[in-house]
C-alpha cells in the first residue's frame, strides 16, 4: 500500500478548501538557493553573538529575493524565542508561507506547525494537515511524522491508523513507496547552507521526534488507543519542536 494512497481516495484533509497539491521545489532551484552569495557568507560565519546581526542582515537580503532557505531561517529567528510577540509570529508565518508556496518542504512543515499552534494565524488543524501532507509527499522526515500524527488522531483530516503508522515509521521502512513521489527534478534534500545554531536546533528536533515516535510505538505495541487529549499533546509537542 502506498503511504499516501488513501489521500486522494478519501478527499484528503476532509477537503476543507479543495486545493491542489503544491509542486515540489525543483532541485535546480534548491541548488541555486544554496549557492546564493548571501547564503554562502552566512554559512561561513560562526554562531557567535557578535555575528548574529550580520547573519540576520545576510538572511534578510537573501529573503528579499525569495530565497526559500533564507525565508525559513529568517522565520525561525522571529519564532525562536518563547517571548516572541504576535507581530513576530505573524511575520515568521508569512516568511514560512513564501517558502512553502515554492514547494520547499522545510517551509511547508514550518507553515503547518504555525497553523497547528495558531502562531501568527488563527489555529487551523486542517490547514496544518494540508501543509504537513505537502512535505510528506516529498518524503520529508518531519512532514511524514507530523502528517502521520494528524492521521492517527484525525486532526484536520479523516483518521487512518494504518496509513498513519506507515508514515510515522517510514524511515524504518526505506523500501516503502509513497504516493505522489517527487517528480523528475524535484527534491527533498536538506540544504547544507545552515548555521551552527541551525544544526544544533535540527539535532534537538530530531531527538524530540525520536522520543515522540517511541511514545507512539509503545502505546501501539501495548494495544492501547490514544485519547484525544494524548494526541493533542503529541501533536503540539511535535509542532513546537
């Protein structure tokens, strides 16, 4: 069974807006974004406080040219702190949106998280599921996990436990095909053009995701069903990572 095969059959995401899928960002476009002079300069800087503003200026310059990598990294700066204002969160979400509509999987996940948490936008679980699914179709690890959780709990999409578990465990099943595979020229590559801080943040996310997977699998192995409150807690934890 293809991992996302049921999406088209069931009217994925409960069809709240009947929107078409977003085409993945072409590999050539991602390579160009990585090679942009501002991104190369930002990557060469270490993550010290003294370089923080300079790095931000470089990211802003690249984001002004709609560089999807810069858009997400700049958005993360606005979202990062627990004391971020609503204006900061709204700006972060708009930056994520500009990356997501280009088909950049990392931006799709970030925008989905914003909708799931209601950060800078009105909380909308169906909209979150839509963007998670776009990333999952590109075999993005975070997208598959987050969309799998949405399917497991029926968050903004018709529940489908079998498909949910296939997505949640997809990285343990590398031979599994996935519905809507990336077309020729598409990409889900994780860019190397990231700062030291971004690498640390990504490592922290992966640890969090690993813990979430273990929690889900332990409940499934015990033959127990998640309560709505448990699913909500897991979905929020994953979205905050």
